[in-house]
């Protein structure tokens, strides 16, 4: 299904699919399993590595020598892109957008930002509200004028090319479940720039699976998020030659756990982060996986998954950002 698309090897695959018995017991609901996409291996891992295998495969096929991308200051995507560019011998130009006012010094200097600098990315600061797409295209023009060959990767690598990484992940997950004799009743993950949820939706339907997929939103209102994911799922399905396999009703997002906004910690996120750390010895991040697990924990306690046997939580990584939030986390 994906063999014809250019691809580079960046990730440690397949990532583990593991039970969380202590967390399951603590919540008193279905058995919870975790798909460890925090273990993809590139620059502390995370979900963007799967996407970048296809995005950078396309870049290499076009003869690019400079990668241009963007994200929030503590972007997991930027960190993994910068590392991948190093691995492939490419220059990396990054536009970092400040998502909120009066950030702390750890937020601006630690966590992913420190790693971006270690990987030699050229970081360019932009205020909130910047037209990032236009800014990246302007930078691409500058690279061309200087004799370079740029390739622009959107925020989160969340276009149809990047989403192929999660089409592949869906196939991988279904194969692991079959090998382990595991019947999955629900798949839950964070949803933000949309590529992960869109790719999973396409991969599941391409494999004729009706597994329900729930995205826990981290940035946008429910209607906006669902439409964004659906639009990208349609583009991705068309790209692999399977237009129409994803219905609008297949795309479900719960955006009740965002709190005051993208990147801003919540009490529920902090509780979920500590719960997983102290029950299972696993780390989440404050922006994506922490809020997604907060949603899963709360929904489980409210009985939303009553009658289910097994839930899989797809861990999108990002623990490097914990250090940037050291003054906002309660331990």
C-alpha cells in the first residue's frame, strides 16, 4: 500500500505495544495498553519520526539540501526534524512561534529548544499570530535565491505525505494485536496538527478495521478539530488511491481537556502525568500526551468505556518538554 512512496529509515519500528496493569487497576475500568511511539528512537523519540520518514523521503527524492519547518517554541516536531536533518546531512531552518505571553526562561531555553540547538538548527523567533505558512514560503524563496534547494515541511509534518506514517502505524498496530491475540475496543491518542489521527483513520479503514478512534484535542475546538482531521484524512486516502474510505463520522475528537489553551498546563494533565509515572514508570509530556491521558483517565472514571475490554493509548512522546515546564508542574 505504501511501497511506492519515497521513504527514509529514521524510526525504530515496530514500537512496543504493552499492557499497563497498574494503571488499569488504579482506574478500575478496562485493561489499558500503550502503543509506545515515544520509543521511535530519533532524538528521544515521538510520533513525528514516523511522519518524517515519508516527508524527508520526498525531500530527498526532490534533491533538497535545506529543510524548512515550523512549530511552537517547545515543538516536538521541530526537535525530531532537526535531528533527522542532521542524520541525512541537510540544513535545517526553523520558524519558532511563541504561543503565549510572558514565557518562563526554562520554556524559552530548555527542553526541546536546547535539543534544537544541539542539532544545529537555525532558529528564527516569530510572535503569536504570524502567518507561518507565508513565512516559510518566503524563507524558501530566500534559500532558492542563495542557490539552495529547499523543502518545506508543514507544522507537525501534518500533510498527506506526513500522514502516511500513521497509515503505516495503523497497519503495524493491527498486526501486533493479531499476533498477541488482543481484541482492541478503542484507540485513543492526542490530536493537534491532525496528521496522526488522520493517518490512523485512513490506515484502519484501508485495512477494513472498524476500530473506534478517539482523538483528545490539545489546541482547537471540537468542530474545528474534527473538520481539520477529516479534510486531511480525505487527502491522505486519495494519495494512497483509496478515496472515500473515511466517513465524516469516523473522525471523533473530544476537546474538553485543552484547559486555557495550547501548551498551557492543566490540573488534569498534571494528575495524569504523575499517575502514569508512579504507577508504570512512564513519562508523558505536558502539551500532548499528558492532556490526552488526562482525557482518557477522566472518561474512564465517568464510565465512557464501560463494557470495553481493552483500550490502546497511543503515546506520541514529547517528554523532553517536561524540563521546559519545571516551574509549572506539581510533583
